[in-house]
C-alpha cells in the first residue's frame, strides 16, 4: 500500500488534532476533536481509493489503526465494528 493512501491523526501542539500524510510538512486538516479528525481522515483515504488511518494518542504514540475499504488489510479483524 502506498504512503499516499495513509493518514495519521496526531495532536497539534497548539490544541486540537491534525490529519497528516506521511512526510508532509503541513496538515491536510485541523479539527478541534480527535473524533472529527478521524472522520475526516477516513473520508480523505476513502476518496483516494482506500488505505490506512493511523490514530495517535495525546502523547503522540500510535493507539489504533483502521483500514478504509477497499484497502487490503493483511490482518483483518475477526469481529465487525
């Protein structure tokens, strides 16, 4: 999967949350809540044909990731959200 179909949801040092493409110097989107940023990241990745959304916590550590269809998840979950 190419990195262009991956977005990271990360905390902004000035408050709020940013949606970043790997290697980007500017965010694709800035929101006030993490939930809004995750929703926007899923929308961006979905419009690009699917891929991965990587969600970070307030300390910047990866806490979750989500494959957006029609992405190819090498380890699909057994349960359905």
